C-alpha cells in the first residue's frame, strides 16, 4: 500500500439538489470543526441541555425528553421502535412510499405483529381511512411517515392524533424529510414520538437523529428500564417490563445520560452534537415559520420552473412536501444519462428513485441551505441545457422565466 | 425563548488527558469541515472504498469486509453481536472490567446464553484460564474486550485465536480503547470480528465505529440476510437463517451498501466518514508501528512522572495499555476536588472511574493527538501544583524530572 496515494479529502464542489443529503450550511460545518471537550465537562452537559431546549422548538413540543440519538435518521426510528414495541405488540403502518416499508421492516424486526395499510404511490391517506383501519386492527401503535421522499408526498397528521387518542393508540411519526421545511406540530397534533434527521431541511450532515417523546411514551419506555451491570449501584432500580432488545438504542438508558443522572452510556458524538445545535440555532434565529415559508417559496419556484419546461410532475401535488418534487422523466429521455450529465459536467446532483418509480421519475430537492433562489435558477438553467442536448425540445428560457415570475408574484427578488 | 441567548459553539480550550474522548487531531477536524457530496456520487463511493483499504491496514487484516458503522463505538459492538448471535446461542465473556460487562449486557439483549468468567479488576486472563472455560462451556462465541479503560488493562489475545480455532469458537474483540496505540493483529491472532471507536488512539471524535469481519463471520451473517421490502427486487435473495433483530445494525445490509451492490441502507454520515478517513490516513502516513511506539513512549513517560511524584499505580502494570494509566488517589486527598481544580483552573481533564474503582483511582490518558511530550509535561507540572495546594507533599519538580529522564533515556527530546 502506498499511503501517499491517499490525499487529503478534497471532493469536487457539488450543488446537491436531490432528496438529501444536501449541502450543509457552512455555519454548521464550521461549528463541527470545533475542538472537543470531555463528555462530562460542565460546558458539554450545558450544550446538551441547550440542544434539548432548541429541539423542543424545532419539534414544537414541551416534551422534556427531546434529545439526540447518535446515528443516522433510521437510528432515531429504530431507537423509538425498539424501546417502545414489545414482541407481539400490534402495530398499524399506513404506507404511502418506501419509508413506510422501512417502518414495517423495523417493526417486524422488533417482532411486532405488523399490519400494513397501503395506498398508491403519489397519494396519501384520509383520516377516515386510518380511523377505519384502527377500528378494525386495534393496534397498540400507529407508525406513519410524515414526508416520504420516495414519492415526495406529505401525509396530513393534524387530525390523526385525535383519532389515536380516542382508540388509545400510541402515535409515532418519522419526520426525517419534513421537519424544518414543513409544518410539524408535535404537541398540537397529539404525537407521542417523533424522530428526525439532519440532512434534509435542517441543513446539516447525516449522522445524528433528533427525537422527542411524550409523557405517555416515556412511561412505556421507563417501564422497561434496565441499568448496565458495570455501572449499576443500589440506587438504580430496573422496571417491571420486558427488557429492550438493544443496549445502544435503549432510550431509557439514553434518558439517564441526557437527564440529571448523567449516567454513562455511549460517548456522545460531540462533533455531531455541535453540528445539530448549530442547525437548530440558525433556523430558530430566523424563526421556524420563516424557515418553512422559505422552503415553500423555493419549492414552488422550482415546481413552476419545471412546469415551464413542459415537464410533468409526479403524484398529487396538493400533498407534495415543500422541499421535494417528483418529475416524470419524459418519454425517449434516458433519466440516468441526464443525471450523469448534470453531475459530471454541471456539478449539480438531482435524485433518482426507488422501487416502482425507479427510472420513471427524477426527484429534485430544494431544502435546507439549498432552499435558495440561486440554487433553483442554476438547476433550471442547467437542466434546460442538458435536456436540450439529449434532444428534448422546449422553449428556451421558459423554465427560468416561470420561476422568476413566481418570485416576482411573491415579491421576493433575492 | 430568547434565541439570542444561544451563541455560536465556543467551548473553552481543554487538554483532554482522561480515558477519551481526547482532543481530536486538527487535521481530522479540518477534514470534517469539508462540504458534503451525494451518497452515490462516484467520488463518495470512491472515498468509501478508500476507507475500507485504510482500515484494513489499521486492523492489520486482509478482510474485505472492513467498514464503518454510523454510531459510537458501542454501535460497532452491537452491530457485530446482533448480526452474529442468534437467540439461544452460547457465548463466553471473560470480564476484566466495565466494558466486559457491557459485552455481557449486549449479548444478553441479543438473547444469548451468557457465561461470565471474571477476574479481579487490575488483572487479565491467562490463555489456560480461557481454554479451560471454553472446554467447560463449549460456547459458539468468545467475546472479549482488548483494552478496558475502566481498569487500564490490556488482555493478551495472541494465543486465544489458536484456542478458538481448536474448539470451533467464533472470536470477537472490542478494540475501541486499544487500536492504533497498542499492537492488534486481526489476522495473525485469528480474530473473526473486531470493532473500534475513533475517540481514543485514533485521534478523532466519537461517532463512527470501524469494524472488520472474517470470511467465517461473514458467512454467519450472510446466512441471515434479509432485504428491505421497499428496495427489494427479484435479484435479491434472502438467507435461510433467523432474521437479524435490527435493521440499523444488520451488517448483511450494511455490506450491500458498502459492497459493489451499493444497495441503499442508511444515508452515510459523510462528515464522520471524512473524519475517519483522515484519522487512518494520518496514522498510516507516519506508520502504524511508529504510532504504537509513540503511545508507548509517552505513556511510559507519564507513568515515570506519576511514580516520580510518589503516587502509586493501579493494577498489574505489566498488562497496562500504552495509552492509559490508573493512579491511586492518595489517602486524605479528595479525588474529585483535584479533578475540578485541574479542569477549571488549569484547563486539563483527567478521568474519574467506574464501579468498584469510583473515587479510588484517577485515569490519565496519553493517546491519539495527545500522546505528546508537551501534553505529558503540562499535565505532570499542573498536577504537582494542584496536589501541593490540596496538601499532598512531594519533592518539587520530581515528576517532570522523572518524565524527562525517561525521554532522555529513549533519546527522544521532541
């Protein structure tokens, strides 16, 4: 092995306009280059407390137990599901895209009795559909994705909490793709648990998963408490429930680490925590509502631009997330060739798709740091050139004009 | 909430001379401030391949399946144990410190039949002790910590692989605390799986766990393969074995993500990967052997200095890790007061202890970026002052002189 073959990290500049990860906010990357401190340094535990406070605002909740799981967004999902679901528990998962199947899959690995409710990709569920299925199945948990990037759809959750309350169902959502760029009201909507990720509208790198859990959910998890032998003392009492079949994802232990007990669990990923704190701080400094409005503005401008090109959109766009758009690949156009051209010659990444949509749609994101006018216009301008080169005719300049018209109607020029 | 109360991340400068995390190498932090690229960008998958190559050298192995788990070091442990152990499997865990109990705990949560073999904290096992227990228990897996920071001991593993082979036992070690600063020979010692962490001798921040698995271990895990429904196509065949009771830690799926299939699993924590790559690159540029020798040199200098102060060491120091030292808190000295003084007034962190050693020893580390002469001398100089202030008498200057004498004997002045 010739070690000199391995140079410093120096990737080409990419404009990431896919379903995420997107370019991280430079302020977040700077925060992440901060030198480390010890995990029980009072400065560190103070930062941990601040992270809890900041993410309560991001989740719109008063839940005390709002913290980070050290792993990517699916680590957040799995921590909640493994900590809450006992083998044999009945769960209902309404599935409207790939990440719904992921919830089924994780619940299955928790040995839950998993019930699927499916709808066509590109659509979402009505509250009635979900209520009917809850009445039929009588699940202990309802697990549902909020925004599923695979179809670009966002499931309205506003009325679901009330239904869950009525039938004593614990209500969880995966808000990885939606949080920060779309309305999400943990307390108002009656959610018992929400998990998220950094690499979409929050504008950070993948690797940390913010979660929040309600009092009711906390009780379920605390009932399964079990302290590690290596750090057990007489004061620590175990719960009466079935143990959690993971140490790393045992939220009861993670609570003892984030809470006033400060009982050792993992060694907090300090750099990731610094990044997560900065993501939340930057968003809240502008205001969460303003951040969501920014995602809507630029998402809509992208949509108008794509329509201006004469391209068709995928799914019921009334239920589209602000931050992602499914674009039907026109007949005769090789979708992968276009993506390759965009990436290699223009330095712009747009997304491919999963499962039944593979090869049928591109997914174009406008999120986090890249929910900006210049990103939208660059992407449209370059996509027009590439489509022109592969022989898809359109009115030159129409895409950018349509987007600019939208900005002008919204009176936002910068 | 007044968001202006939350300023930029700006912790005080600390010299971290505890059991880890330690100060990250500035080159690693710089690598981690690099802008992101897409997870299937050819540049990114090339970096992933390079990470595999670099960590093969760090683990001293030819194992193809050498990669990162996105989580802290115990995520690496849990990924291996959950992916390999089926409920009911018999495991043997020789325990010589707190992290041995952690292996028991995780194996218990995998629903293994867990057999402990214990020895007094501060000692390690002889190969005979382990062989006798293997003969008695006939386990499927031997799980053992390599270096346990709780006691500062390192378990010699050189002869254990041969024993495991003889009795058809799968051999795993947790090398979080030892790797990079102590000899570790994955292939030569017949290890089937090793996991590690970044925040000790590798000189990075906690948050990624490098792992390596042998062909034999790969076969066990592949047998349990199960592809997610959302991305399943006809070409993907499931194994015949029992499913793995975790999606996030399913190494068979993580292999499909790191391998040529590039099947989507989690979204790789790019920033953490950039950091992990730089840690390995920096070490290998100097040479792994030189890096281990550096840990020995500065660890020994610290030991001589502490002895020069008239302080006693904990445990059988013949089996001490190079990078960590247990120092018995002298009678009449309040250990926590000393640590607080050191941290708050001198900006230097030394470690406390767990379980039976709590309040009895300090743990002083010399590892990764902080395995340096200046770090050793600063720590000794300041500790002398603090001990003097709390009324523990010693010959002024003796500690630093003893350390300097060691450096001079080793002919290393810088």
